[in-house]
C-alpha cells in the first residue's frame, strides 16, 4: 500500500501542482521509498518554491538538468494513473506514516545489533538509548501546526483566571528574600532556565540547596537534584544544616554529634517527608539525566524544579567538537528537556579565573567556564560573589552577593545571603544597609570600586 500511496501523491501533484500546499511541511523527499518518487518530489518542491510551472514534462527536464536520469515516461504514467486528488491528504498521511515506520525499524535493527555486539552491558544500554531516543513521534495528521490568535488568547485568559486565584502561587519563589523581591510577582515559572555561576567554593551549591528546600518544603512541590559532585549522604548533611541551621562541623565531631542528634532529626523530618529526590551518579550523560528526569516527572506530574550541580561534571560527547561546542549542545538539550517536562531548570556552573585578574572580581556572564552558549540560552543568569574569599577583613563579612546579570522577564539587581556555619540565611535590611554603608565609607577612603556594582539591591 505504501508504493501505491506514493504514486498517488506524486501523480496528483504533477497533475494538480496547487495541491503541493497539502504536503508541504508534512513530507520531504526522504519520506518516499521509491527513487523515482524521491527525485520527482524534490524537483516539485524546488520548482514550486521558485515559482516555476510544474507538470511531468518540466519536472522531468529539471531532473535531467540536475544530473538525474530521464523519468519522462515514468512520470507520464503516474499522471495518467492519477484520476483524482480528492483523497490526497489521506495518501500523504500514509506516505509519512510508512516513512516513520521504516525509520523506526532501522533504529531498532541498529539497537539489536548493539545489544548482540561486544562491550559492557551498561555501555550498550546507553548506546541503545541514544539510538532509539532519536525517533520522533511525527505529526501525520496533516493539520496545521500554527495557532490562531483566538486560540492563543483563549489560552492566555485561562492562565490569567488561574493567576487571580489567591490560593495559587503566581510563580515559584526562591526562598531568598532579596532575590524574590527582584524577581517580582512572576518569580520563576515552568520552562525558565536559570544559570548560577561562581568560582569554586563561591556558594552556588548552598544557594541551590536553599532554593530546592524552599520549593520542596515550603511550596510543597516535587524537586529533583542531580548532584554530580557530592554524594547522597553529604548532600543530605547540607540539607539538614540549611534546614536546621546546624553547623556542618557537627557531623564530624563525635561529642557534638551525640548532643545534636535530636536537632538533626527534627531538621531532617520535613526533608524526609517532602518530594525532594536526588540522583548522585557521577559523570552522567545527558541521555541518563533525561531518562531519570522523565521517570521523576512520571511519578510526580506536578514536579516544579530540576537542579543540576554542576554542568561541567557531566560526561559529554566531544568527538570532533570543541569543548564549548559539546557543552553548547548539552545546554540546548537541557532547555528542550525543561520545556518538555514543564519545570524550572536550575543549572550550576563554575566560572573561569578571568574575574580574579580584574579589580572588580565580581563574575560576569562571559566568565562562565567553556560554556558561553549557556548565557545566550538562559532566561536568568545569576553570578555569585563572596568578597571574604579575597578579603577576610571586609565589612560585609561572609556576605554572598547574588548578582542577577540577566532576567528575560524583568529587572536586574543584587540579592544578599550570609554564610553561617554551613547554611545560608537572609540578612536583615537594617544590618545589610549598615554593612553597605561601612563599605562605601571604606571605599571612599581608598578611592576604590564601589560595592554592589553588580546591580545593587532593588528592595
């Protein structure tokens, strides 16, 4: 039935070229199994785009002029056999469907060959997953893929009705007061892609941990954390420290540990009872990450956030590519995954050393290590700066600046957190203003750069 449908489509288009609009955007030349039909469709496509007249004689001439064989007789037979184009949509759908099936069989055949081949089972399964993940559930309906303004407006009004319900959050807040004030009522929303960049030990893991706990516990939304650097129990210690404001050194001091067991249990209880999950496998490939994320979404349809700590520890396919190109591909894939799963993606990244050679050591977006594509792709880029890492006597103490360098949906500014004994907490406005004033006075004496040049707190 496949070849009959192919012949019907080509014959119909040659006799009624105005019907090409029915197949355009649905079919390509590669969807035809017959070499004659492939050549004919490609010629029809090019000639239609150029505005040339299309019939079996002109198409045959085009094919010959471009190095193909003489198909005059064969195309003439297709036209003579084509008595109607009334069912051309049905045959276009069949041609596309058979093409998808052939591609699926080819991929599955390759997958079977991989399974039967040499190598470790885990490596073979990863290759099989990469092979079959390329299959697309193509739309064979022939229905338009564009949307009318009426459809879009109706969808918008439905969303606005939901936002008027005060019992529903308008966005996902971060749990960091000064940052949430900058983000405004919109907050973070599904499909947002936030990059958090910092130098090593700059606080990015602590910031993401606080955000994850807030969303999972305070907002009661499922969160998945990929921890490529820290193991499961080490990450749990960080969560407990943040939740209970417990000094992280307690976990390694036998005497204190005995005294603090009750506090640890109390802090852990809401974490254990939340829908916060972790995947701590090192050197994950994107295929492995995507599979885990899809399983998570299937178990938790209301999932709100996925955190990756951090992207430079992912295993990427850099064969034949520069490192930045390989991570650029991963960036695009992560964005697509976030859209597919309808979640906020929070991606952590190290910054290179460029910032440390500048007078103002606050990192900027171009300092993102080997992954400049991330900055272009992101909806939000936040860079962290802790002056105490360079100057222990700073009046700001252990204050970490959360510098929002990019915000596709709102303003820019700087939020602030203070590192305590293994956790982060908000700084009161009074204390923050007092510290900033001391810094300004100190900088006036030294005539150096001003504090908060990353954007300044907009509170």
